[in-house]
C-alpha cells in the first residue's frame, strides 16, 4: 500500500464520511476506520491533536473519551473540495479572459505564497511573474481571498478579450501544463479501470466485505482528490483534442458510486459504536 500522510487521510475521512454525518466523531471510531488504512492509533491521536492546534478540528471530552468536530475553517475547505471532486463546472466559455496582477513585497512573501496557492486552487494559470489568467469570472472568489489575506490593495483584476497573436489553446499551453495533467489522468485510468471491473463483480456477487469496500472506495477518493488541486477545470472549448480528464472523472464517479452503499453501511456501523463508560 502507498504510504499517505495521516493528516491527508483524516481530511479525506472527514470530507467524505464524517462531515456529511454532522462533522463529529469519537476518537475510537476514527482509529478503527483508519486502522484498515495501515495507520496506527498513536499516529491518529497525534495527528488529531496537531490538527486541533492548527484550527482544523475542535476537541471535547466526555468523561474519559475525546470527540473531534470540524471547525468552520475546515468545513469550508472540505465543501470546496467536495464540489470540485463531485460536481466540477461544465459551463461554456464566453470568450472572455480574467487577468489578475499583484505586487506583494518580499517581506510579505508568506502571503504571496498563500495567495498563489489559492489562485492555483481556483484554476488560474500563470502568464507571467505576477500575472495570472482564468477563462472564468472569479472576481468574487479573488476578492474574498485577497481580503482574508489583507492584500486587497496590492491586487488588480481585469476582464476582456485576448487580442494577441496566438490561438486560445496555445495560450492555455503556456499557462497550464495540460500535457503532464493528461498523462496523470491516463495513469489513473490504466490502473483503476481493470480494478473497477474486477472489484465491482466481487461487490455484485457478495464476495467483498463492507470493510474492504470502504477501504477500496476511500483510497480511490483519496487518490483522485489531488486532481482538483492541479486541474484548472477549463471550459471544453479550451481543452486539448486528446483530453482524458472527462474519461477519468466518469470512471471515478461511477466507481465511487457503486462502492458507496456498502462503504457507507460500514462507516455508519463504526460511527454508531458507543464508547465504553
């Protein structure tokens, strides 16, 4: 099994299973769910404590038992991720480009780095050293991020047509590494399509246990959730002719949906376990 960071696994657990069930779970249930993912109880405990210190989780005690609830900050992040994973944008392009420039001084480079990371998450591509573009109107999102970071006065936002000397898809190639992303999607398809056919047959025949289905679906979602962080989710008009992203999305969503009933049944049973008095 590939070794994943425990914090990343816990984010997936909360985003896909615990948040839709109210966002709170007993630590014993979390440990049990994580045990099938080759994660020790000690690693879970220390990671939950660290995530609490960072403001992602809030803890409370009832007697000898600890419960962990997602904070509003974590809830917002998880909702954004769920939207990007399960309901990516499909609206057509109006031919307009949004251009963003910023001037954040070196002594605020930590804010500059955080701003860039959020731009990538939104789907912006880097046209120049401090110039980013997007084929979607993301003014509201940029306004909120810049305001939260306290750099609104250092950011400028424009919208208009491209009147340069390249085709739109050539501009895309300059700003996003679509070739590398397409290779990643191809690798995902090649590894998961054969497994999907074999495992779905086992599920339909009743040969797969609820725990094994949960683990299979969890790792599928956990691997796929990295794509929305690097895929700009461009309109169809701007995608390469050999684009594999849509095929990968269909495979992922179909595979995950087939596994969902048994995986959810297993999780419900574990979360319903009452801690000892």
